[in-house]
C-alpha cells in the first residue's frame, strides 16, 4: 500500500480527457508510475461516487446522461470549462470540490463547530 499522494489538476484533467476520448489527435499523456496509478484510481473512484451530488449542484448545466458514468459525466463537465475553472466555480458557488467537501471551504462559523 502506498501513502496518499496528491495529483496535479492538469495531470488529472489530461488522464480523464484521454480516458473519455476528449484528448486531441496524438495527445497522449505519459504513462503513470505505480504510485501515481494509485492516486488516479482513488481520484476516479471518489469522483464516480460524487457524480449524483455534482450533477445536482450544477443542475441544468449537466445533461441527464451525465449521471450514467464517469466518461459521460467528464465529457459534460469539460464542456463547462477547464478543470481549474470548474474547481473555482464549485468552491465559490457551492463550497465543495470535485472529490470532496473540504472543511476549509465551509463558512468559518461551521468550521469552528465541526470536528477536525
């Protein structure tokens, strides 16, 4: 078992773009190391679990078919902008992120009374 490692947003975006068929012609990302593969699997699993929540938050911006799997969800999500832009929108408008509801994104009064 490998320790948790973060995955840069641009790398995660490139991997999911390639997985979903959104990568341009010949644009292949380099193969992932064994440690990075674990991070990618965890990130995709967490994102898959949050599809209903994220589709609910984004409402009519997401077509109904986006709820049927990671590939369709990612394709619909990327039509809204880059992953960086989407992360900013989720944090600003909904106090959440793609992979989790982070404590630091909650209003200050909620953070003070919630367990760490």
